[in-house]
């Protein structure tokens, strides 16, 4: 991954964290990884545990960021989430996969958030 993409990804994750905190989410983990993959953010709110994927782009040449969250990516998130649940006690929580789609272009930021894409 080149430096520009890494920096852009970090900026996107910081924007997502700010959004979640301002909407009363409690952040449990950032960049949780296992042999199955990585989850950008794990958060909780109202008895729900959110496994959050953040996709950030500087333009739409390759499509909208959320379009990169395909069935394969969702499968990796689910496997990594199962690993997280094995290592951490989280009884009585509803589990959700959430996605941030962030475009930072021409000095403007567009943030879209889906709280439960696997419903």
C-alpha cells in the first residue's frame, strides 16, 4: 500500500471515529486483526456490537468506496468478528456489520454510514 493510500485510509478512519463518538458509540477496538482479516473499528451502542469497515477514496474513478465491500469482504469481516467474539466476552449483544463510505475530493468530504448491511 502506498503512502497516499495509507494516509487517506487513516484520515477516513479518524473521520469515522469522530462520527461514531459524536453519535454516542463507545469504541472498543481500532484495527483489530486476525489471520482472517482486519476490522477497522469495533464499537458498541444500545446493546449492539458493530464491526465497522471504513472505505475512503479521493475520487470516484474506481467507483464509490462502499462498492468495495463485496460478499468476499463481508465474509472476511464475519470470520474476523467471530474470532473477536471468541477472545472477548460479549453476551447479549446484537451483532451488526457497518460501513462508512467516505470521499474526500476538492476540499469536500462526503460521509455515508450504513449501520447494518448484513440484515
